[in-house]
């Protein structure tokens, strides 16, 4: 096993029109919009993510909370216990944008928030506005729900991004002070708290900080929190009991579902994806990263086991995860209802990063497959094409009537609201989308992997010598990817190019000569010796009718369509109401379409049939079965990520297939 | 229009072995068991009907509550606000049993409870143990949840049953005193409460009391409560505000969902089945009865409109109603998920009685169809064949794994518990099953209807002259019903015999001569002139493959099987796991089976196919679609009511049908 080398975020400049559009929306729409939200400016409607009167939707109050904590204002905390993280994610989004493009006004806004954070942070480094303002007696004493360490995790991620973008270490210093506070309070030593946060996040942030700094103490702290988790399943409940014993005023003492928190047994023994989906993937990412750098094979193997369970048994075809709103959680193998699921945008982002982390330690294109599946489908579906509206929940089947009238589906929104009471998803998108180029490459000690066909340029170093990889592609009827490598030396560079599973008849031409593309773990390798090399990969983009495992009840007799990295869906706007009465019967053709709202997209068109509703059904609910009458109907599919951008209507990813029934 | 005449419960002696078994279980198992529950005796496990820690499951405490209210004991109330009704339903069950068979010990138990009720009832007639013990300041002041009038309704129904069974008017006197208390507090007059209870029930009980006594004041009171409902949608909320204004100590002030209570608009304007399913059908039954006797055609028409909406758009094939656990409620037209539904036993009983009420005012066998559908399927499925275990929720598709691991299905029990925290369903069954003979006949001024083929004898009067109708039947391969009419006079009797929709080739022989059975509104009429007449109806019992309306998404491409009055289902015990992988492909044959647990039943057997799960699915969740491989498999169906009586396993009513897909 090769000693793992530090893998920092690759420096990638994206020029891909598909992704530049998102980067622009983040910069021009999301960042200014969220800035207003954080400052309670403007007339912003905040929606509940589901029918629940306890969700705070009056205002954001984030900046106000920090001002009160800093003593600059009087008042009480408002919002979720994790409200602080909204600001940290906003800073990270701003930083990731600044990394691409300078913007003095934006820097000034970030600096202003850093001033505020400095003022709000306690002398010992503690920073959690709710507890500072309203419940200091409970500092680190209700970890099942407090999100104190979770928020520090997001602070660290923001600090890293800001350092990478601007070189400024101001925010890193605040983060470091907060970490010192954590170190002072947590650990095995007598008198310290020997436990972890109810929401994993600090762990993965510490791995990133180790990658930035090379300082192993961060890695060790991450390992500590992973190791202590689930060792004492009653830890969270015991804290509440102790608070009572000490006579501390505290809130409710709910029965704690330790599976929800992945805290019922040691992480290394957790071999399926259980509990709250976002928590699980955040934890598993940290397991993969910490295990990799600590060369702890058991920890990496445990992370992989969880990953296999997700992608082989608990993941929607869009890369979405979480089968139920109750606990926003995983349920059991093959339980993937299309109309009740959760598929939170944050969870898909978590699965993206978890897969990316595993790719660092193991070259296998299956990880890149999931990176691609989540990015092009279940993640970007979380944002409207106007950059102003967002999904928390990304369903695979929607009937606006059901969302409005069946309370089991109150969380399944048929249209994207502009903001949520629990605003985790939009800022998570905002920090991820400008950084999408990072996932295109993985730089390892002995090789560079090209994972995604995104037009971009990687500027990198190997053994202190600069090299550059530029790629551009087209996904029109025939797929083509052009790759140029330029180096300052003749040192050998091993470049692995992923050949996606949706590629047919790949043809590889290196410096004008056709080469047999031998594929190993999903990558074909080119050894670059000269100072420059031109590689051309041409291929047919398959249009696949996918079927799900037979134990996925919800998809029985149905297929979903995929072309290239995109999963497709049908919308009422193209196919009429009652999508469930349609079936796919014939061939599928791609059609290039320029739509005012949807932009330039490749639609899929297919022969289909409509189950005709006879007149005699008028007053009848049940009748003796007759063979159904059908009429031909042309079916139109659009990429899944683009659904819900026109008028309110039905949407469906899985469609009945003529010969898919027994 | 014929002036409506009072229709009291017909006096019917049941000799049908199918129903005698239930009557025996009620007498020998349920009544003694519930007596122990009510008295907190024995080691009884009470289950939550769903994942909800607030459901009281520690004990019943019902008798204890009455003793405390009577001043015989000290202590506080325990249990639901409607806990008193458990006792009233138990008395009604006991009385309906006593009507069939004398039992001095049981009479003594009932008399003992009547002593207790007399002692507990306040001088002004008020009787509600929770408010009497713990919150008298809130008497009639939190009607949205108090169930005070609801409980009086059940007290009245118990009193009627006890009077009919024993002739004793002791309980009627308590009921009458309670009604006087209601009259003193409710009405249009200044200073009175001008509103209704959050749970309808009193209204239908008052109609029954009118039928017993002929006293119109009961009918008028029912009409008042129906009329006032929904006139002021803020009524319930206003009460809570007023309590605050008066400085009365009260509990929480939740946002009241007036649709749940059917109180958002006048009942006469409610043209669909909305809100809590039990409340809706109880209300609609009262609308039908009150409208009928008051000759208020608008009210009857409104009730019929609700009924049509239910049976044409919102009812499961088992007669179950309520599509969601959230609010135990109706949702919208054709929304009938088989694995998430509520289908509460009480709601099916309510639909039975609602249909029976409409049959009084309109001779149409469609009402009897629903009486039959609910009784033979969605009602008796609520009770195990041992008479000791009960369903609250009656699903049409069950996977024990889903019930255990997907919290959206925590209410869908895969096995019947012995008792529930909210114990409305078991005693509702206990009062209904001994009285099943009543639904076999409808006596009207101008005709007698024979609705159900149940072996029994009706003893009745027409114009003061006695007559008797005896029927017996067989549902073996060929159906046959023998009917004998005996009269003391030669006055003409018009007998309508329902020809069910599942009867094929009916042949009618009257006094040995074949007669052409002309059918009007689903009944064929025989005019009995002589003092006795023998009628023989022979028919083929159809085995129907039913399909649901195409807009019922959950049933698309599927059929359910029906033979005679019974809906069928598949169980894992007969068909193996993964029922959803089976499809019906061939002919269906009845098979007579004597099973140790299921008893003597007619099974259905059919040719089918099993979708084979290929080995290469092992680590794959999605793949490019291939035509499925199948192997032939014999399918076995059992009557739906009998499911869940063997080991824990999957169950499914709707099955994929080879040619049902487009």
C-alpha cells in the first residue's frame, strides 16, 4: 500500500457552459439573495419544509443572533439550534465564488462577517449563538441536538475555502480557536466530555483541515470523534439526566433515537446505511478520509461497506437518498418509494463528497459514477433554473394534488419555494456548485484521474513541477472529449480517463494515433511522457432504459431513461395529465431543443401508449376486469434536474414499460 | 312520497354458522376480556396504534375513572378524553348479546355498571369523568376535543340496546338525564352554547332514540346539532379564546383543523367525504336518518352525495375508508394507497350503518352492496379468528419488514395486537357482530327487503299482524337461498329479495313454480298473499377479477378477486415471500378447504407466474432493462377477513394481472 499523500482540492477552472450557468446563478442570485436572508432584509417568504407548526419560518435572524452574542445588540436567539451554520455555508459559497473571480464587494461582506464572528466568539473559543445568548449553562450539555460541533465543522470548511480563495487566514484563526475550545472540553481525560455531536460534520471538516495544513492533530481529533461515537449508546440520554441532577434548567427530555444519530453502536460496526441520511453520509465521508490518512484499513472498509449498501440497495436512480420524511432517514434494503421519499438535496451532496473521498483511496470508477449521478441529477434538481427557488426534497414522482391533499406527502413540494425554515439545502448548493470542477479530477501520488467530462483546465504540480490538463467535450448525438496535457518537464504522468458505463464504442486517439482503450477499474490509462499530448476520445452516448432490482416494489414493471449522465423524467407540460396512464412501447430518440425556460437541452422522445379511460368509469370505482383500451401517444422526456421549472404539474421518473411485466 | 314510518331494529335470530362463530367469540372472548380491561384486571398488554409516545397504554382505568367521578375513590382521570365510551360500547355489546341469549351473570355485570353510572352522574345529568374529576371549569368549553357529547351518544346507544334486550329502562333514564343536561346547555337561546361536538355521534344516537320512542324532541335535537355544525367555522377556536378571556385554566390551544371535524362549512354544503373518516360517516348517517324522518330532502340528498363520493371515489375494495393515518382521514378522489391507508375498523362499521340508514329511505341494492362489502371484508378483518386480537388499521398490502422499518407504516400492523391504547375498534366490533342479523332485513311501511343471505329468522309485524321470514343458504359451488314466509293473515306482504351483483344466472322458484326474476333497483319482488310461501333462489356465484378505476394509481395493472361477498387476498404462508413478484395469468378455481386455523373456507386457486430474480442482481440496483424471466407458479387466495391469523408474513389484495397493462 502506498503511503497516502495529502490530496488538496485540485485547482480547476471550469469553462463548461452547463456549469458556468450554475456558477453565475450562485454568484448573481443565490449569494446576494441569501445575504439578504441572513440579514433579514427584503420581503422574503420562508416556507416550512413540511406540515409542522414548530418550524421557525418568521425570519432568518442569523446575523442578528451573532450581533446579540457579540453584545452589540440585546435580544434572544431565533431559529434552529444550527442556524449559525447558514452563515458559514454562505461564507464558503462566497469563497468558492471568489476563488474563480475576484469581487471586492463580496470580500468586504465576508470580512464584515469575520469581524462579527471575532466579536461573537467567546474568549475560550466557544461559538454557538443559541447557547451563548440563551442557555450558557447547557454549553456542550445537550449534544444530541445542540449542533455545536456541527457548526464548528461548517466554520472550518468556510475558513478553508476562504483561505484557498483569498489567502486570508483570519477565519482559520477563528476556527482554530474554536477547535482549541473543543479540545479543551472533549476527550478521554478525567473531567472531559467523552462523546460526540448528534450531527456529524466536524469530523469531515477536520480531515479537510488536515489536508490543508498537514497538521495531524486535526486528523487525530476527527478519529477521536468517530471512535467515541456509539461506544456508549446512552451518552446523549445520560447528558440530559446529568443536567437534571445538576439542577440545570433545560428543555424537553425526549426519548433519543440513537439509530437516527448513528450512535447506537461503534461506527466501525455499522454495516448498513441507517438513520438520518445526511448525518450518515457526513459520518461515512469522515470515516473514509480519516481511515485513508491514518491508514486504518478497518475504518476505510467500514466506510466502503456503508457505501456499497447505499449504492446497491438504498439509493434512488437520481442519486437521491433517504426513503422517509420521518427522521429524514434510510429505511431498509430496496425500500425506495418514488412519491414518499425524502431525497434531501443535502444528502445527495453528502453522497457526492463521500464518494469523492473514497475515490482518493481507491481508484474505481464506481465512485465517479455516483459523483456523476448525484451531481447531474439529485443535486442540481434542488435548484430552479432561475437560481431563486429550491427543493429540500427531490421526489421521483409528483402529483400536485397529492402534495396538497394527502398529508403523508406534505413534504413533497410540487414547486420549489424561495427559502426554507430549515435553510440547509440552498446554501449547501451554493457552496458546492462553484466548486464542481474539483470533482472532475482526482490527483494521487502516482496518477491523475479524469472523472467527469466537464470543459475545464486543471493546473497542478507533480514533484514540484507544473502541469496542466485541459478538457472539452460535446454530448451531441456523437460524444467526443478532447484532452490536452501540457507539462514543463518530461517526467512521466499517468493519466486515467474514466470511460463511463453509458459510453458505447469508445475510440481513443492519442497524438493522432488510434489506441486500444484498455479499461481497468473503469479508467483507461494514458502515459504522458512528452511535454504535451493531445487525446481524443469519441463514443456513442447510450440511451438506456434502466430497470430497478425486482425487490424495489415501486419500480416494478417500469423503466427510467438515462442518456449520458442525465436521468430523464416526464412532465405533465409535455405529456398531459395522468402520467401513470402512459407506457413506453417503442424506440427512443434524442431531440435537441431550445426552450425559453429549460434552455438548450437534449429531450428524449419515444413511442408510447395511453391507457384510455372509458366513459363507463364515470360512477364506478371497481368493475370486472376488461383488457385495457389504449391509443398511441408520443412521449417526451426532459432531464430530471430541469423538472418543475414551468407551470405546476405532474412529474414521473419511472414509467410503465410494455414488456417489463410478467 | 310516503310519510316515513318508524323503523326499529328488526328482530332477527341468526342461525348462520359463519356469523354464530363471531357471536360466540364476542360472548365468550371479547366481552369477558374487555370487562377485565375496563377493570384493569389481568395481565393485558396494551399497544399503541402507531408510533406516538403520547398514546396512553399503561392501563384502561375506565371503571376507576367512573368510581373517582362518583366519589367512591380518590385520584385522577387516566386515558383518552373519550375513555368513558369504552364502557358504553361494552354495555351495548353485552346487551346485543343478551338479546340473543340470557345470561344472568352478564346482566349482573351490566347492572353493576349502571349503579356506578348513576352514582357518577352529576345532579344536572352531566356525565364525563375527565371533566368531572379534573377540569370541571371546562365543562362543554373545549368541544373540539372533549368528546362529551360523543360519549353521551354512545351512552344512548347502549341504553337503547339494553332496553331492547332486557326491557330495563334504567340506563335509558341515565341517558335521558344526560340529554336534559345537553338541552339545558346547548341551543340558540341567549346564554346557551350554539355549537356542536368535535366528534359526531350524539346525532345518530338521537335518531335511534327517536326510532325507539317516537319522541320527536330527540330528532329535533339531532337536527339542531347537524344544522349548527360548520355555521361558524371558528366556533371551536373561539371557545378556547373565551376560556383564556375568562381566565379558565386550560390545556394547549392548538390550531384547529376544521376540515378534520367536518366543521368548516354547513353539513348540507359538504359534498365530498373529507376529514376524519369515522366522524364523517357518523355525521352522514345522522344526516340520512334525521333527513328521512324530518322529510328534509335536502339533508338526505346531501348525505347521499357524500355516500356517492365515498363509494365511487374514496373507498377501498374491502369497504375500508380513510387513505391516510395523518388525521385518520380521507384525502382526495381515487387516492387509495394499499400500504399506507388507514381503513379503521370503526370507519368501516360507520360506513355500514350509514349505508343501512340510507336504505331505510331509498330502496336501492347499492346500499346493501356496501353493507355486505363492509361486513364480510373490512369489518370482520378487524378481529382475529380467535376473538382475542384486533386490527385498528386494515391494510390491503402488508410487508412485516416495512411495518417494522419504515416509520411511514408504523400504524400498519402486520399482526393483530390484543388491545389498543385507543380502544375504539374492538368494542365497536363487539357491539356490531351480535347484531349482524339486523342488516339482513329492512322493514318499510310498504315492503320488506331481504338484503343479505344470512341464515336467520325475522319475527315481525305488519299492521299489528305477525309474520315470519326464514332464510337459509349455501355458498358452495352453486349458490342457493331458501326463503319461507309465514303469516297469520292473508294480508299482502311485498318481499324484495336482493339479487347481488355477484350472482349469475339467478333462478327463482316460488311455491314450486319457476318465476321470471324481474329486478328493480337490485331487488326482485315477490308478493306474498297466502299465509305461507316457499321461495327458492338458485344462482352461480361468480368469481370476479375486479379492476379499479384507472385513476387509482396503486391498483394500476392489478386485479383483486371476489367470490360472493368475499374479497380475497394472497398470504406469504400460501404463496411464499415477495408477493409483488407474482402475477395472475390463468383461470381461477374455488377449492373448499378445512384449515385448523382458518376453518372451513373457500380458497381460490389460479395459474400464475413468478418473476424470477436472476443471480446477477446480487450487487446491482439498476441495470439496462431486459425482458423478465418467469416461471409458472400456482397462486392461492384466501378470504381477506381471514388474513393475519397464521404466522407473520406478507399479504396482498391486489395482484398484477397479465393483460391488465397497456
